[in-house]
C-alpha cells in the first residue's frame, strides 16, 4: 500500500470498526424496542443477568465506560424500575446495582436477540466465532 492509499478512509481500521459498530447497533434497535431499552441499557442488563449484582465501578470496567457516562443511564434504568441502586454496606463510596423483578423478567424476552443478530451477519457460526475471537484479541491488545 502506498502512502496515499494509507490515508484513504476505507483503509482506516478505526473507521471500519466505528462504522460497523454503528450499523450493527442500529440492527438491535427494533429488537430492543420490545424491551423498551436502549442498546447501552441492554448491555447493562446482559451483565446483571450474568452476575446478578455489580458495583458501578465493576460495571464500568466490563463496559469500558466511566462512571460519568454510566451513572445517568443507571438512574434512568432505576426510574424505569429495571434496576436498584444501593450504597454498599461495606464501602459507602461504592454503589451496587441489582436487577428488579421487572429487569429480571426481560431476560426471557431477550433470549432470541443474539440469534437474530447473528443471522444478519450472513456467516456460519464458526465464522462469527472467529470474528468474535479476533475482536476480543484486538480489544485485549488495545487495553
């Protein structure tokens, strides 16, 4: 690749990842409307369905988000009665996030979402897994 080609937009890995991420997130929108959550809220629910309870700090580490971004979203989710936020008894600086009954009940409705999204890739499950492994390795290398 010559120097001029190196500066073409379509040759920028960061742009391809950014644009792909935005397009993929758009595909979630109709699926998440049934749950009445946004894509970032869905990610929070995924974590809580797996872990049941996490501190805001732990959640931020998993999602690569700072508390300034996460806290307003968690407040909205609490207003929607999807989660509860409570100060930790051991460390009052820490806020623990847990699911409410309503938040837990959404898990069953969401079970079809990963399969529906995978279908959009037009790839075999093996190809999708290879892509996931490559992206995970990239993320690990960057962090």
